[in-house]
């Protein structure tokens, strides 16, 4: 068995374990209370939460577009579409060999943007998004300390935040090293796509160098990402409100932001299955939200991803099929 198959098998086993943990949690809390919590929000509420997610996707797509606004064929809507596909790939296709990030870049390239520009800007966008996560996590942990200073979660949350801060500070302090690593990653694309990259002015490495040379655009991207995290907290508040949980926006920031900070440790678990459910039960419980409602909150977020992402995945399949058909027609 080769390495790729072993990784896929490991991911499937971890996913199965997380799914089993989620099912156990639902049974432990009781299906009737969980059903009552979901009944309180209903399909109309899930649809409303899904619609509220669209501005977040738009802002995150714009943050990506700001890194490649001068690329041939670049348009903000194309990068919003790419961001939608990136998230859909990560949440709905957890075992895809393409992966969410590659799928997002692929979607942008299918819309007419250079594949090299789409891939390089996607790589940089991921890095800047992680940088924007730090101030958002800091705000969430700060609110946690203020609202629930005696919580047992304060210590671990401060430790995780400190880890995020250290990584960011090192990346900024060693800016030359960080740029060199990103440039090397781009050079790897040149070696992997020699024919494709040759069509670009200097190849993927040059595209990355140009993107890194614009500090203003990178700063704008970070700020847009931060705005996107803030909109995510608004989504959390809306979903909890529709579930009947009377929490304020600061509490919603804690629930969403602290989970975002901890989720980095669940990167190997497809869709963070099991981890997300348990984390929200703990975090929502800090503010008096019952465990069934907290679990329902997690399920509503997953339903939101399905409602928003499934049509996008189907549309991507149609585009890929049309592209293959066009190639067969064009070939002699």
C-alpha cells in the first residue's frame, strides 16, 4: 500500500472515529431534546443562517482577489466563487485528493484566470488568513477572560493564543525567511508545471515575488480576513439566537473565536468531525446554553455548509464535464 492510500485510510479511520463520537454525544444527550432544539430553528432558520454566510464568503473572496487584482481575467466575483469552492471542498469533500485549497484555485482557473496566478495567490491567501486569525482569537480569549474569568477553559485558551502569537511574531521577525519559504513553494510549482508556468512572465516564482512585493495589498487582505472572522461571529450569534439561546454578541465572539483558535489542532481530522461538536457543547455551556442546543448549533453550521456548498460542488462538476467535452470536440 502506497503512502497516498495509507493517508487516505488514516483520514477515513479518523473521520469514522469522529463521526462515532458525534453520534455517541447525540445519544448521550438525548435525541428528543436535540430534535426539539433543531425544531426551534427549523428549515427556515437554517436557510436564514445560510444566507447570512454569503456576505462572509464575499469578504473572504475579496481578500483573495486583492492579492491578484491585475492577473489576466481577474474579477472579484471569480475569487468569491473560488472561496466558496475552497470551503465546500474542505467541508463536503473531506477525502478529496484535490483538497479544498486546490479545488478553490481550480475553480478560479476554470473561470478564466491563469492557473498559476490562482494557485500562487491562493497559497498566499491561506498564509494571510492564518495571520488574521491571531487578533480575532486574541479578542475572543480576551472576552472569555472578561466574561468568565474563573472558567477552566481560560488557561488552555491563553496557552493556545500564546502559541498563535509566537508563530506570528516569528514569521514577522524573520520576514526574509518567510518570503524565501513562500518563494520556494512557488518554485516547486514551476518544477511541477514547467509548461504551464512558462506561459507566465517569469513563472510561478515571479508571480509570488510580485505578490509579496505589495505590502499594501497584503495588509488589505489581512484586514478583509479579519472582517470575515467578525462576520463569522455574527453568524454564530444569529444561529444561537434562532435556537433560543439568549447570548450577546461578545459571547458569540467567544464561542466562534475560541473554537477557531483550537481548531488548528484538529487539522488532521476531516471536517473536524466530532471535535467541532464537543467544542461547541463546552463553549456554549459557558454561557448557559444547554448541551442539546449547543450540539444543534454545530449541526446547523454543518447544514449551512451543505446548503451553500452542495450547489457549488454540483456546478463545478458541470463545468469540469463541459471542459472535458470541449477538449474532446477540439481534439482531431
